[in-house]
C-alpha cells in the first residue's frame, strides 16, 4: 500500500487507506479483492515505523525491482544501443539526474521529508526510488512490446 501511495502522491496514511478502500485498481494492486479488509491507517503506520524498518523491507523491495530491471533483458537492450544516436541521447539524459529529484518533488510530493531522522529519510528515498524504477520498467516493457527485433 505504501508503494501505491508513493506512486500516486498520497502522502497521508489515513487518506491512503481511504483510497484503497474505495478504488478497485488500488485494491487489485494490493491483492485485497472486493471483500478484503483494508488495514487501519494506524496499523499501517506502526508497521512502517517498526516491522518494515527493522526488517529492512524497503531496501529488499528496492533491490528486487532493480534486479528485475537487470533480469528482464534491459541490460542487453541498453548494450545494443551503444554507439547509436539513441545512446548519445541517453548519455545526455543521464547527465540531468537532477530532473529525477525535481520529479520526486513535483509529482510524488517529496518537497520535504515527511519522515524524521536518517532512517525516515532513507525509507522515503527507497520508496520514491522504487516507484521511479517501477515507472521506468513499465515504460520499457510497454515500449519493447511494440518493437520487433532487428535482423543482423
């Protein structure tokens, strides 16, 4: 549910629980079905501050998404572009990494950290980075579905 909240800029856990309760797409993403109970916002908050942080769950989810990006032939696709105009453009775009942080501020709502302390900042960074990687992965998968392999 927290990833869902970060995807759509829902900063309040109370509001997130309300949205998941009402929105079928959110329920599907959270695997709740039509009759599944949405956790209370206080339970979500206690888990985020306690169990999720102690188990390093956010780091594990982030690393799993990164690993999927590596395993779903993304690296081979990127290497096939080496020396092409697309590669040169990609190099230019990577130099503008600040745009990623601007996106986080504008779209995801990370103008300032909601969670306090180094652990809170780390948790917010990992959640925001996970969402960004999921969005990029979705775009890559959608784009590769429309491309046909080139013959050598």
